[in-house]
């Protein structure tokens, strides 16, 4: 988990779109749960 977190921290400032793409798959289920 540590290395993955480090990669995420590195990708955060570089390209937030990358994080968004990684989170996109998790957004639909959450949206369906909230709605």
C-alpha cells in the first residue's frame, strides 16, 4: 500500500486527471448508492 500511495502522491501534482481516471470506476457505484 505504501508504494501505491507514493505513486498517487507523485501523480497528484503532475496530473490530477490521472487520479480522476483512477477514481472514475469507483464514482458510479457511489453515486448509485447515494441516489
